C-alpha cells in the first residue's frame, strides 16, 4: 500500500525561510553581545597592546556596534552586523602607523562561540523539520 503526500511547496518554503531568518537574527544578536563584552573588558589607560582588543576609553565603539534585522532578497537572507564609527576598521585591521587591535575577528573565530551557534543551528533544523511536516499537508 502506498500513500500519496500533498506537498504544498510555497508554505513549506516560506516556513523554512522564516526559521532561517530567525536563526540569522539570533546569531547576529549573539555576536553583537559578545563583541560588546570584549570591548568592555579592559578600561583605559594604558592603551591596549598590539594584537589585543582595544581598551575602552569613551565606550562609543561598543555602543555603536549593531545588528540590523535580516532582509530577504530573493532566496538570500542578509544580516548586517557592524558599526559606523570611522575608527573601527583601523583598530580591527591596523594601519601603517598602528598595529591591529582586533575585536570582531577573534569573537567570530572563538570556538566556544561557534559551538553555541552550532547548537542553535541544530535546534532550528528540528523546527524546520516540524514546520515542513505541518505545512506540507496531511498524506492523502
């Protein structure tokens, strides 16, 4: 005996995209929080050592770090994560006169942070499977 399934592709696709957009938003907020924690660790003076995150002076860099909500463009989900402070890039990457004091790259590459994101991805994959079962329609 065979069963037929009434697969409604549009609701399934929409449900999957919504779950993925939610995951991307949560991941962005997670990294935003971690970057702000790093930027608030050390107080100034003295200036930070090359290769270490910058010490906090006024707190502007930490306060300016933002995550913009996701945008759905075609099949892509886009998240903007960063700051508009003009000195953020020279601090992160350094200049010809100053060694880099990275804060964003090390946060993203941190193994504990990546493991937390991987756990969130595993949770979302379960929700996507459940949404597919719900939205696909009952077997006929």
